[in-house]
C-alpha cells in the first residue's frame, strides 16, 4: 500500500509493454523508479522468473555503467 501511495506522488515518464517508469525523489535525491506490472495472460511462475532475471540483468548493467563512469 505504501508503494502505491509513493508512486501516486511520482511523475510518470513512460509506460511500455513490460513496465512503467517514474521520476521521483528518494531520500532527497532524484530517482527513476521502474514498476513492472503483472501480465494476466502469463503464468504466474513464468512471470516471476522473467521479472527476476530482467531485474538481475538491469542491476548488472547499471553496475557496469558505473564502473566505466
């Protein structure tokens, strides 16, 4: 519930087929929030696995970018 309240104050930047991107402030710093929403046509276990893998890959990509500068 707190997440929904927080997102209601954030600015929606873009919505795609897999997620919504928001701009907000977190601990006083500008932040981008990615909200992945469930797909009704996808099996719940498959959906969970795909979300987990995508999130892990995104974190790795962000870390690589930070190393490069």
